[in-house]
C-alpha cells in the first residue's frame, strides 16, 4: 500500500518518518539489492575520469593558502552584501589592483 504523502503535510517530522517507513515493503532481499546498487554507484563515481573545469583549475591555482586566494574569497563574500553595481565594481577594482597576479 502506497502512503498518501499529502496527508503528512504539516505533521511533525518524527511522526511522518515512522509512518512512511512502516509503509515500506522492506525485506532482506531489497536491503541487499539497495546496498549492492549503492556500492556499485559509489565505485563508478570514484573511478570515473573527468576533466577538471576551468573554475576548478582557477581555485586550485589560487587556493586559500595564497594572498590571491584570500583576496578572492574576501571579495566574493563582500560581493554578496553589496546592493549596487557601481559599489561592486569599485570593490573588484580595489581588490584586483591590490594583489600581485
């Protein structure tokens, strides 16, 4: 029997989780299959060859252990709080000019 999820709307999470878990058709065979599928998926992700993106390469080059990396991080955090473009542009100009790239 499939539970009606909308009937759980606004109920305490603890009650919903227990109710939904008890409605599952869960047995040893299903648990074993889920465990095997999960292990296979993790192995595939770990073994997958993927090319790092330009952004990842950029962050590896300018890590937080460098003066440039710290400048970029502080600039990124500050930009989240700046409401207008002229101020953001001035901040970027100030941070970029102050660092030896």
